[in-house]
C-alpha cells in the first residue's frame, strides 16, 4: 500500500536551526523549502496513483475478456494458501463444475453442502427381514423390558384371576406377554414380506416434540411401500389384533373369547406399538442427554493390541 511522503519533524527543526540574515530571508527560505518538498511529494503520489490505476485497469480488462461461466479459483501460490473472497470466486459446486474440474484441492476450499436426508430407508431383502424378526423377537433387551412391564401390569390387575392360585402367576403372565409379542411380530413381518411393505419404524426428519410425537403415532398405523409412498400398515394392525385373538386360546376359555377379550388385547397391542415408536423416536435424544452413548461405547469398545 502506497503512502505519500510528508515533511518530517527533523526537517522542520533543521530549517529552524538555520540562521538567516534577516526575517525576510527566513520567510523566503521556508517558502522555498516547503515548495521543493511538497512538489516532490506530489510527484511521488502522482506516480504511485498512476501505477495503481494501471494495475487495476489491467486486471479489470483481463476479467472482462474471460469466457462465460468461468470460475476463478485461488492458486496455491497465493500468500498463506488462502482464498481471496471465496464466496465471490466460487459461489457453488455447480458453478465450479461448469468452469473447472473438481479436484481434491479445490473441494477442500469449498464449503460442503449438507446432504438432504432421505425419509425412506433402503429396501429390505429376505435375509434382512429374517434378521429383523430375530432381533425384534429374541435379541432385543428392550423387548424383554416391555414384556416384563406388561406382565407386571397383568399381575396387578389379576388377569386372569385363575393364575393367582399358585406362585407361578407372574411367570405365566410373562410367558403370555412374550407369546403375544412373538405372534404379533410373526404375523407382521410375514405379511409385510408378502405385500412388500417395510416393517421398520422410520424416524421423523422434522423438528419439535409435537411434530415428532405426532409422527410416531402416525407410523403406528402407516408405513412405506416399495415406491416410497406412505400407506396404511395393514400387516402391523393384523399382527396386533391377530396376536390378541390367538392369546385367548391359552387363557381360560370360559372367561376369554377371541372376539371380545381378543379384540381388547389387540387394542393393548396397538398401545404398545405406539409406546415403542415413541421410544424409538425420542430414545436417541434421551441417550445423548444422559450420556448413555459414551457408556455403551466403552462397553462395546474393542481391546487394544497390547491387551
């Protein structure tokens, strides 16, 4: 950056140190001295201004003569390897791909665009459906917690009362709850495989507790088809009410009917599905808030080679 030279303090002191013959001589010496210095400074400023204008004009003309859709990218030879106005030089990846090929060095200097999440998961294969059924019915700790809670509620309500005659009432109720769950998963997953529907729960990509909660309740009755459209989840509803009706056959027959108590058990199964969807929706957030993910990571961490 250029700056013009001005008269310095030592120059002024040197001028005053001179002893002229008279006051008129002093005044004339001052005028002559400042005129010479001021004229030299003005000449220097004019030369610097002309050089700056010439460089700017050359850059402007060169930029105007560039072909259309040309994107300017900073070179590695620039000071500190930084970008000069990166938002103006490279506004987007699409513009860059039109002007210059994308290279790793260029892509590192651009801000990456956040990918848009896809609400529909990848389609399931036959093997994936079998693994999903196994995990939901036999290998899920949360499943056993839910079964235990349901058996405890039946124990408090004394359902059925005939099972209170011996000390194995809770064990029989636990087995009944687990039987309902396994039957529900078998009906749900098998019908979903035949119809091509997705039996998994898809978390909401929205924000807000009310919207996410409404999504969890909606997904209790709907699911995604092969083409990604939201449709009524007939297999899940059939699994809930079918398992409720089937469970009446290991209850006392004179007290439980498939069309009465079986339908009531189906309502309870749909309520359990709603609670499970809410847990899947908000469970990861609760886990992060309680820092349970770090505890799980430490438990599942692999030992070092030195161990």
